[in-house]
């Protein structure tokens, strides 16, 4: 247990709560190194075996049919908007109280972010969403802040009524459930970050999109890898946003442990 305590614990009279405990968290890194050795010995660096395993593990953890790994949580948002054909002339409803990447992904996709304020729990005020809907609205992007899911029943029912997509920025809620159900059941997709400060973190950047929709999943598998169906067939123009095999190895180790 000693190893899990902050390194400066003994020096402080009162226990200080640090922003992160990354050094303590990965104190047993030699076990991960052993797994990484296998990757190096096989030269299995891009979309390798560990990435396949990671996608299976992540789908299980989030109760989703499909888990598409990507380079980071920001790309997870952007690629989902792109795969849903959201862009110039479209509006996406979200919150101003979030990390810049939420709003950045909407702007980068070419769409306009429309803000709805948060409530005391720091999540979107679901009762204000209808007032923000216009003819140009294509999606709602709720942000589940700091581990607490938004009121997804209400949000999803509004989305269905107005025929809007729901892309849940789930960067802070890996594994969370809403009314005992996995969040993936309340919209088109959930997006995740595995940045070192997130609760399922890797040794750099990593991200995920989960969905129960086969068509969306297939589009995402393509566009996260240049639109390539195989080495020689390009179906659509896409991006280079693959989860690194090295980061997938770290994520697999963590998912096995916790
Ligand atoms: C709410 C939220 N959305 C999206 C992101 C973007 O994730 P990433 O840093 O992996 O691109 C973050 C990261 O901090 C975040 O907190």
C-alpha cells in the first residue's frame, strides 16, 4: 500500500491532495515494459494485436457493440461529427463550461457551437435545450462533467423528438452508468479520452468512440485510418488518428488490473 501514497506524503503534516499521482500510479511499470517488449519483438506498431484487444476490452467496459480507438479524445469528438456529416451551416448544442476540446471539435468540423448553460451539478441544463434548437441544429453534445452523467433520459427524448444526433463527450466518465444503463444507450456515440489525467489513462494520448450503430462504427473505422479499407483501397478521405499500439498495451494492462 505504501507505494500508492504521494511521494511527498511523509514531508507534509497534512495529507495534500495532488492534481495527479502519475508516478505512484505507474510504480509497477516493469510489468508493462514486459508487455511492450512483445510489441517491439513483433514490430507490431500500428493497429496491432494490442489495439484489437483494447477495443474489445473497452467495448465490454462501456457496454457498447462497437469501440473504435483513435488518437485522442479531441479526435474522437471531431471524427464522430465528421462521420455524422455535421459541418458548415450546422449547429451543435453544447455547454460553455467544459474543456476547450468540446467546442474546438465543433468549430474544427465547420459547425457552429450553440451554448446552453449548466446547472449546479456542472452539467447541461436539460430544461433549456429546447430553447436553443433552430432549423440548423444537427446534434446535442452534452458533457458529463467530472464523473457525473447528464440527465440523458430527457436529453435523448428531446433529440428523438427533434431528430437530432447525440454525441456524448464522455471524457470524464469511463465506465459510468446512468439509471443503471450504459451511456451508449442514450444517443449515437460516446467519446472518451485516455489522456494521463483521465481515469483510464495511458502514457500519452489515446481516445475512444463507442456506439451501438453499425453504419456509424464502420465509417469511423475507415476515417480514423485515412479511409483505407485495406492497404490498397481508399473508400473515403479520412484522417490519421489511430490509437498507438504502445498506448493500447498500457490501456490493456490497466483494464486487466482495474
Ligand atoms: C471534457 C473533455 N472533452 C474532451 C477532452 C479532450 O481529450 P484529449 O485531451 O484526449 O484530446 C478533454 C480532455 O481533457 C476533456 O476534459
